[in-house]
C-alpha cells in the first residue's frame, strides 16, 4: 500500500499583485496564468495493488 499527501500553498499566501493592461487581470489583481485564488488545499492519495 502506498499513501501520499500533497499540500499546495502551505503558508496560504496570496498571489502577488500584477498590474497589466488586460481588463480581466486588473479586476483579479494577479496573473491568472501563473497563480490562482484557490488558497491552501490538501490532496491525500492511496494506492493498493492486489496480488
């Protein structure tokens, strides 16, 4: 059995401010191609191989 744990954005930091000329990015305040507004999230995985 294999278990895994993945924590993204463990410090729960905000995406850096990124002023550009596109209307969507100015409204968001960050570059959505590099960052997202999800915040911290966890992923737990388990794998079992039957013999």
